[in-house]
C-alpha cells in the first residue's frame, strides 16, 4: 500500500511544532485521493519549495502520523524534524532498481 502524499505548509505549526493541516492544498489532496484523515493515519507531508539541479520542482517532505487537536479543532501531522528533507535528496539515496 502506497503512503499518500498530502500538502502541508511547514510554516503553519502548533506550539509543539506539528504541522497544522488546514490549507486548501491539503483538502484538495485528500479529495483527489479519496481520503479522509483519521487518527494514526500514516502520510507523507509534502510542500513545494524549490527546484532541483535539473530545474524540476522539488518538495520538502517527511513521514508523519495524523492526529486531531481537540482543543483547537483541527488535524495535525506529527513528524520528526530530522526526517524533513528534499524529495530530490531522498531519491538520490534510493537504489536504481526501485
């Protein structure tokens, strides 16, 4: 099963530095993939950020687990900041056979 990629704005964070998932791009990605958030759901949070060395768009990405902030009434993505990196960097580490 493929882990879904969902838009997140890594500048929109809660007090614990989790991604707050309230952007139009987030909801568009969920709709396009026929998904709904649920607690414990695993996703890849993704934000267009730059271009790679070939001039193609690049994305900041990280694995995350979805949770719901009951106090503020919104979904969040919990992730490890040490795992946030550019997709192009991650792809360079993958074997050619994948």
